[in-house]
């Protein structure tokens, strides 16, 4: 991010905002396994097709997913494989933080006194 103009920083912030929504992360996680159409994604996520379609539109706009029409269906797939590495990095970091937090709590837990 060194020496980036404010306009570029706005684009970066928009990219991260797309990733900051749990529904979109769930959709991306499903697409990690392969391409799907809106109906399949809606069923797998437990959301309406309209809701999933709205999220996919935003992710397409930001270049995270690509869409391809086939007959009457539109299929979505990952367009930016670097998202996997980014998400894995963040998830691993959060897992380490949770482990440290659990270890700290364990240090201060009081063992019951036997009578």
C-alpha cells in the first residue's frame, strides 16, 4: 500500500468490504470447490436466489468471481485465486488468536476444591 493514491486506497477498501460479509464468505467457500449456478448456491447457503444473486453481482463487480452464461443458466466461479491465500492467512491468524486466548483463560481457571 506504499505510496498509493487515495483513489486506489478506496478500491482496496471496497475489496475488503466485499470480503467483510459472512454470506459472501460462505458463497466464496462453496465456490472454492467448483463453479455453481445461483440456484445451487442458494440451496447450499440456505438463502433466496435473489439474495445470493445480489451478493454475486457485487463480487463480480469487484473481480472476485466470474460469470459465464450457459443456455438459460449462469455459472459462477472464482476469478481471483489469491482470495484463497488471503482468506487462509486471515483464518489461520484468527485460529492462533483463539488458541492463545483459550490458553490464557485456562491459566486463570480455578480448579474445584475437593472436600
